[in-house]
């Protein structure tokens, strides 16, 4: 299993804006351990990277009231580097909820389309939990 982790981690950390080699490696590994397990390894790699980023870039001041916008700001603008209006739009915003639409390029979407993978499955198994963990590091009430 360690060999699969090393291979996925190396591809993930070097993928930048081209995720095709990463997902080709996941498809290769799928033959031996299954897609769900390969995506679980990717999820672990994503969590590690995001936790390290928050530790290096975020310093909480004092306990404060937190809003959904704070989570949006740290995840989308600071971490992913996307922003409104050039990359998307906010269609609903309250103190506790933000709904957005994005039209920026997504390397995961592009790779999945090329390889015939279902992005709903890939994102659910590899990327949803890492977002939650990222937000919880900013503030335990964020989700």
C-alpha cells in the first residue's frame, strides 16, 4: 500500500494545473486495489497538503465570530486563488451560507472528462472531506 501512496502522492504534488498524469496513475492503481481505495489515498494526500498550507499561511488572531465569507475567503481566494467576478459568482450569501458558481478551469474535471471518470464520484471520494478539514482548521464552526 505504501508504494501506491508514494506514487499517488508524487503525481498529486507535481500535478499543478495538469491532473491527467495523476488520474492515469489512479486508473493504473485501480486495477490492483480498486478505484475507491485509490481515491482514498488521493484524499489522504489532499488532506496532508491542505493542512500544511493552513499551518503555514493562517494564524488565528483571537477567538472571533466567524462567517461563511471567512471560509470562502480562505479556501477559494487564498488557497485556490480564484475570485469573483472573473472566476465565478456568488448566487446566495448569508452570514452562515454561501452558494457560488465557478467557471474557472478545473484540472480534475478536465482529466476526468478525458479519462471517462465520473467527477461526482471522484470529487466526493477525494476532495469533499479535505475541504471540510481545511475549513475546520480555520474555525471549528465552518463547514
